[in-house]
C-alpha cells in the first residue's frame, strides 16, 4: 500500500500522544506517514475543543483542503460536532472521536474504496462517523510509535470526571478511566527497550489515578524503579486531589522531575466556586507552601482563566494578587470561552471582550516579568 497519511495535531499533550497512537496503528496497517500535506493522499486533523479559538483554527485549516484528498477529523471536535462536521465542512470524509481511534485504519480503508484514486464523486455514501466508543482497547498503546527517540508520553488515565463548569473535556473525552498499572509499566518497559530514557505520565487529573490497587503515588514509586529510565514527570495535577504524600514522593524519588503543573484557574473564592473547582484560594496557597517546603528547587506552573462569567474587578484583583504572591515559574493565561454542554455556558458571558483582553494583558505582563526573573521562557 502506498497511500501516505499526513496528521496535524491541535491542542494538548493528550492529543499529541493520541496522534502517535494513530500513527502507530496506521503503520501497522501498512500506511506510510509523511510530514508534508502535499505528498499525502489522506489528511487527518486531530482536533481540540477546549476554547473557541482552537476550534476556529481547525475549521479554517480544514477549509484549505479542497483538492480531492481524503480528509478525516479526529479528536475532541469530532466528538463535539459528530456528523454536523459534514454540514459545515463538506470536504470531510470521516469523523472519529477520541474513544474510537483504534478504528481509524479500518475507516480509511473503507473510505479509500470509494474515493481513491479517481472515484471522487461517489463520496456522499461514504461519509463515516464513529463517536460512540467508551473504552479504548489496551493494545493501542503498544505499537511502539513515539515521535521522539528519547522521550515517551504515556497515558495513565483517559477522560475526566471533575466537571469544572467551563470545561468541555468530560463531554468530549468522557468520564475518567484508569489504565491498569501493569499495562502502563509494560508500555514503559517497551519504550525503554527501544532506547527511550524519559517519560511523561499523562492524564487530565493524574492525582486521581487508581486502578483499584495502585494509586498515583504508588505508581510513581513503581516507575521510579524501572531500569534504564533516567527521568520522568507527570501532567496535569488537580489541587483537590493533590496532597503532601505526593510532595514527599517527589522529594524522595530521584528520577522524578521536581516539576508541578497545578492549575489555579482563579484567585477568587467566589469564581472558584462557580467554576466547580472544589478548593478555595487558601487551600491552594497552603498546598503550594507545603510543596515548596518539602520539594527543594521545586518548579511550579499554572493555568489561569480571566473573564469567567460575573468576574468583577475585585475578583480579577484576587487572581492578580495570587499570581504576584505565588510567583509561578510559568503561567498559561486564557480568556474565558463559553463551551457547549458545559454548566458555565448557561451563565451569561458578561465580561465584555475589552475587559477580558485588558485583564489578560495585565496578568500576562505581570507573569512575564516574574518568569523572566525566574528564568522561565515558556509563558503565553
Ligand atoms: N475557556 C478558557 N480557558 C479554558 N480552559 C479550559 N476550558 C476553558 C474555557 N472554556 C483552560 C483551563 C485549563 C486549560 C487546559 O485550558 O485553564 O486548565
Ligand atoms: Fe477540564 Fe477540570 Fe477535567 Fe481539567 S480537571 S480537564 S479543567 S474538567
């Protein structure tokens, strides 16, 4: 088979890993991969729905490909819009949600029967969408495909059950499912056998990890023991599931990076409540005080949303002051973007664009100065 596939990924590290998984499955099925869309007969977009801006970028990118190639939309937008994608982008041939990525090679084969090399017009019968899957089969993680020769992203749990009121993730990726620790360790062992020396454990809320026997801290201890592994880390943590036992493990485990990404989202207790985050500002500040006490030379980064519905100047000031006080090494600052399905969507998006932009800019400037001082480049 000579058909080449080009895959473009949008969004978070989970999507980056999902794209690798898809590449691995495609290679196994005999498809070639290319990093040039011009050389590809099949173009895949692995998409993100977390903010409107992310979706807008995908729509405009899809619109650019009207040259008879096979086009598949995968990931969070696929789940969010399902077959509606075909209405807005008639050039799309198939849509596959995050829980159905194992089906991608089979679907491409089916679509190819209709479309390549010269049957471009019999296409309408061939539109396919798969967004009903609940749990991925474990073997998809074992194709050995990692984009980086030295580093592997390893998924420990899929989905999220926190239902933060602004967040679309539980609706597009489903409730949290944990991989068995045995299977995670096996995947890491396979990666180490291939010469990989660094690993990042991935989940929307890694601290909630449990396979019934092994919890997150235990998993970290098991990974730390693995021969051939030089360094590992994890993302993302949720403050409500983070506790001192994690910090102690971080201090003790010599291969574990002293890096914690702990999204604060807002410094206002009223807004945190509306966001359904499950902690107060004081809880968060006490937590990171412990972190910095227990873990020496600890790096701390965060996510912030400005302009959440009803956010007043005083609420914003609470967030600003929290950032000033904490001095994160890096912070990723986002303007609130209403998402379908979510609880916050029912609230009036009443912080006007101008104020969202002003608040975004103020925090960005503050954080830039802090990051510069702390020598962390990576601030958006
Ligand atoms: N609007 C703005 N930012 C959001 N995030 C998640 N959902 C939204 C939204 N609707 C941000 C949060 C999260 C990060 C990955 O994206 O800060 O931690
Ligand atoms: Fe979304 Fe909250 Fe889950 Fe993060 S923890 S993915 S913000 S619902």
